[in-house]
C-alpha cells in the first residue's frame, strides 16, 4: 500500500476519534506507519490530507467540505 493511501486511511480512523484540529502530524505518521518525510512530500497540510480525494475502489472521502 502506498504512503498516500496509508495516511488517508489513518486520517479517517483518527477523525472518528477527534476533530482535525486535535490531530498532530506526529500522531498521523505513527498511526499510518509512514515517515514524517513521506508526509511532508505528499501533503502541504493536515487540511489538505483531510480533503484528499481517494482514488482507490471502496475508499471514501475523509471529511465533508465544511471544515
């Protein structure tokens, strides 16, 4: 599984537990199993990740557009 997908799935799990503003990058990379460098190369911000449009069958968008 690629890093982008792993981070997207991890963000989805974390968002079921707490709001976006309470999720740290460190928590996200720990949950997803990717490095901080992978996060930095892939997304400019946590908000960008939260709005990530999945390109995988069966995966849903993480948050609604009303952040």
